[in-house]
């Protein structure tokens, strides 16, 4: 089964929306004869950004089709549907989803396709609107009927109202974006072309590239490497780009912010190390995190051992700066996905045990410095320390390549409440006791920001570490 596939997009109006923060991956391409297949390959490269569902919406000769399903890209798209191979399409957008709440069901998979007056419109959205509750209340009072609580529905309602009032589709879409706040890197596609936009703060990454005459967009540049495209530039914060079927581009700044707010956690954890994000090499930045961490918090240990894979490059930086040998003391099962982005605590705990296994011969009798990218809830860290001790580690010292998470995120990361963040309730020494580590230290905020080289440190959002929100959430 391929999930949902239909030639009639009017049957694809979303029936259920859930209040969910989306930290996902989006991909789009215009003016390529194999647009759907290229999008499928691009989604493979973005799989780390979402493992719950995947979908592609493609257009050819004024006809649009949607295909989406639950699971990994390989589950949903082991190959393209036969009818798609016969008419592959010249434009397509795709999405891989990671939700932090709500049901894991097909109706929540993206892209979302709706009837937009006489047009068939699909949207792939990464981010969270911080003013969603305010807009939801206003729209309901003025007659809007909501199917659920999904942020993207607000954008569609606002755009649809302007379109019914006489505005062309893209002007209506731009109007909607001008009137919402928060994080969005968003692709919209209909029969005549594609619109691509990024919020004026630039919370989430979005890159533009070229594949021959085709124009390509992706959450991360690693997808360009997958398909052989050339990275051209970032979509600028507050920029909206319109691309016609033939690949002609028009763009302008539709919204301006006095400051930028690039999510620093993209560089700490979410993005792939082979990507350029916010014009930074993720690989080089993570190594610098580790080197500065070694300067700030040295340790008397025999080995530097990373938590694979997200702690790998910080551990390399720590080892190079400290002179302590680096070793892979933990084996990762690469057939188990990322534990942080699993929907429930039980899922995460089970995945940790399946995913990571200590190599007894490497750690037995050794003083281990265990380098991890972050501690969010603390459950998985406790399990990791415990298994190292059970397999003979003499000491376990943890070093974390970012500051403690003390505040929730309202822009698309799974830090939903302070109560779930262990560092908001306990001191560093208390956390060390809870996870049974001999010592625990975090990279300082100033140390972390000193590691970014291509963008001014003040242009990063670090609200989850500092509590300083660039856009105050409107919770009512």
C-alpha cells in the first residue's frame, strides 16, 4: 500500500489537524522531467529530520497528485507508484515529518493538499507559529471552521480568505505569511508554480540550489549532494521566492525583522554533519563545540567516547584539543532511528536499548569521558551511563556540547514544557547524581556562540538555554 494517492485533489482536504510542533524536512524542485523521483531521493537525505511519515505532491501539465504514507521514506516510497513513473511530473514538493505531540496517523502526514478555490494547492511546512492560539480564536470568531489545531491550517485559512476576496493565489499566500508570527520554512505548490518562504527571523534553515536548469530547495544542503545539485544560497529570512513551471524566479523581501534568530540547536543536534546550515559547516562547528568544551571542562580520563552519532564530532574536537585518545566504545545499530525525535518516552527508551551497545573490550577498566550533544529529559543519559558501568567502565564522566536546556521551545523543537526538562528542575551536580555520572559539565552559552564563524552570534536563537525569546509566544 502507498498510503494516499489520488488524481482528484478535492478528495484530499484534511479531515483532522493536531496541535503539533513540526521539526521536519522539506524539499522541492521545479523544471525537472523527473521531479517526483528527485524529490524521493532528496527526502532520503533528509530522513534524519523526521521518521514518522513522508509524502510527495507533484504537478505535470496542470494536473496534481499527492502520495503520502506512514513510516520512513523507504517504506512509503520503495519506488514511485507506476502511474507516477508513466507521468513523472516537472514540479514536486516533499516532506518528512517529526511530530512532538498528536496522533501518528495518515491525516497528519504532509504535504497537505487542499482545494484552493479553483486551484489545487499543497503546502510542506517546517516550524511552529508562536501566535497560533491568538489567530485560532480570531478566525473562529469570524466564522472559520477548524478541523483541528494544526498551525498550517491557520496559514491556509488566511490565504483562502484573501483569495476569495479577489487576490491571486500567491498574493493571498504572501498576505497570510505577513500576518503570522513564529517559525516557518515553507514550500507551496500549485499548477502554475511554486512559492518558497522563510520567516523574517530565519529560525529554520532553507537552502536553494540548481540541478541543470531545475531550481531546487531543501531544508539542508546534504540533499543537494544526494541528487548532484549545486548549492547556490540560503533563502533569506523574510524572503519569498516565486518559481514558474519553466524555472523563472522572482523574489523579494515580504517581511523584515530587526534581528535574526537562527536556531542554534540545528548546529548542535538536528542537522546532518555534511550539511551547510546558516552558512556554517555543521561538521566544523560541532568539532569547535568539542574543543571549547575541553578548554572549559577538562577531565582526567583514559578515553574520549562519543554517543553515536550526534556526539561524534564534538568528541573528536574534545579529543584533539585535550590530547586524550578517541575511541568508539559504543556500537550503534544504524537500523534504529533517532531516539530524540520519537513520539513517546517508551518509544525513546526502547530505541536507546536497541540502538546503542557498549563494546566491552574498549571500555573495561577505563576512565571514560562520554561526550553527548545534549541532555533534554535525562532518561536516555541515565541508561547510557548504566550500561557503560555494567560493561566494566571504571569511571564515567559526561561532557555535553551545549548548555543545559532550561526553557521550552515555541519554534518547532520538542521541548514542550519546563517540567520535562531535567535542567530546569535540578542543578548540574544533581543531574550528575540522577544519571549516575562521576562528573557532568556543559558547554557554556558564550563558549557555544564563540564557535559560529560565518554568522554573528547575536543572530542565533538560544531561548531554550537562556530563556531569551526573540518572539514572545502568545499562548492565549
